C-alpha cells in the first residue's frame, strides 16, 4: 500500500510523462473530494440560520450573523496549524484525519440543534449552544490550507496555476453544493442537514487512505516557515488574498442572510449561485495567470469587484433585486478569478527568487529549488489562513451595520461602502508592488508567463 514517495521530480519532463502526471492526478482527485466535503460542512450554518425559527429558536439579525461568523473565524484559525500538518504527518495521513474531524460538526448538528431540549431553553442558553455547534463546523475550513500546500508539491511549475486552481475550485464548489442541497434536506427534517454528510465523509476518508500518497520532499523543517514569515512577499500576497478569497468566503457565508433581510420576498437560497460562480471561475484565474501574469489578472479583478460593489449598493437603494443580484454575481466571479491568480503568484515568485539565489550564491540549483518550494508551500498555507480572515471581517462589518437597523432595507449600504474602499486599497497595493516598472517584482522581471 502506498505510503511515502522518496523520489519526486515533476519538473523533469520524462519523469512527469512516465509516472508523475498519473500519480499527481490521483492525489489531486482525492484531495478535491475531501476538500469539497470540508467546504460543504464549513458553510452548513449559512443555511441552518435561515431555518432556526422553524425549530422554535428566534434570534436577532446580529445573532444570526454571529452564527455564520463563528465557523468562518474558527476555520481561519485552524488553517495555520493545518498548514504545518502536511510536513509533519504526510499528505495522505492528514487528509484522512482532517476528513474524520468533519464527523464532529455534522453529528452535533444532527443530534443537538433539532432537539426539543434546545428550543425549550432560555435565549442565552440557546445562543451559546448554537455558537458551540457552529464553531465546530470551522474544522471544514482548515482543510484548504493543508490540501493546497500538499498539492503544490505534486505539480511542475508550468502546471501549478491550473492544478492549484482546480484543487481549490473543487473545495470552493462545496459552498454552492451545500447551499443548494441542504435546504432540500431541511425541508424534510433539520437533522438531515447533518446526517446527509456522514457517508460522504467516510467515503473521503477511505479514498484518501487507499489512493493518496505522501511526498518526502514535502517534509519541511521549521526554518522554511520562519524564512517564509520573514519574507515581505508573504505578507503582501496574504493581504491580496484577503481581498480575493476573503470576499468569496465572506460573501458566501453572508449573502443568504443579506438577501433574507434586505429582500424578504426572495428565496435566500438563490445565494448558492454566487458561490458556484466563484468556484467555477477559480481555475480560469490560474489559467489566466499562467498566460498573462498573476499581477495583471489580480489588478483587473479588484477593479471588477469595485464596480460590482458599487452597482450592488444601487440595487439596495432602489430595492432592485435583479441589479443587486447580478452585481454580486460579478463580485463572486471576480473573486474566483482573483483566488486563482493570487495563488499562482506564490509559487512563481518563490521559484524565481530561488533561481536567482542559486545563480548569485553558486548554491546547488536543485537543492535551492526544493527549499523555495517548501517556502512557497508554507506561504500557500499562511495566505490561505490570513485570506480566510477577510471573510470574518466582511461578516463583522455586516453584523455591525445590522445593529440598530431593524426594518431598514438599506442597512447594508454602509458596509458596502467599506468594501468599496478596501478594493481600491487592494488594487493600489497590487500596482505598487507588482506592476510598477521600477518594482523588482514587475512582470518583465518576475511574473512573465511560464
């Protein structure tokens, strides 16, 4: 049975054609399956909160936002230790463990939330029991960092953009799938929103154990992470990912509730289309970055997100759902493209810096390349964690805007104004660091397509 692979040379075309591509595709497939279910579990509460009143639990809008904020926050925090798990335990073993942890929130949702005991408790008890159950769903958000860091080792530089985009899209698509199918399950019984995932989680565990591999090359010592944290590019790229992935996951968590409170005549479950678009467009972001350079694509993305946000504000003020919804679909599509393009920038930048260091210092090129792959994998995990905090910030801003705004259909407009200013800041940083002609990371010097 497969355990560890000691020799792995994906940039060697003969090796890649003979065995590398086949092994990489198999690991990518099961990584996508496990990550997909993780995202499904992570966003369960975006639908559950819309149906709590049917279970006899009445909460304010700000309390409902708290229940969608908590799993986002926990998932973001868990991405940090999950990043270190692949080097410590191996991609195969950790995929099995991380998948098994998904049983905790699904069983809590199935057994605790629909119970008559909870609906009979005081408001304070109800809220904090629900908060704990929702927080457990955060384990689904941690999977992303470990999965992306692991898959980054399997693919050659020329294929990383598309492979990482596809892996992430498989996970991101879980948001749309959950928001589409969970309402159907809840229509039968709220407990089914938890039970329905249990056999799929077991399938993911078995598939990862049977078909995935661990790469010795992926074993990173602490110095790789320390050096990655000390590199300024780690923080710039993480900041940009706050704008792209933070928007995707934050709005995925928040949009159904925003629709319910702003356009009560509309079925809030249509919000799944936004997550679907963001997921589908993520591989396109990687492909466009491979072709035109990640910075150019990312800069365009932030411009599109700013335009979409502006139009969404007009839709709210005019109570025009069509304009509001179409504008948000633009924001989601742009966030998906930006997720792919930003992640493509990470291995490109660190691979090029590694080659330059080898030429400058005379160090052995292959050893330097492995070291910088490890740093890039660390940055992928770090950026994934920090970027997910962007989703938390979106929900914090929306929750704050909802306080004291009961009955006001335009309560979300101040929040959208904050988001618009943020996209302008993200665009400015992208230009200053990566597109200015004088920058050391300008396209002609660093980000030219492979």
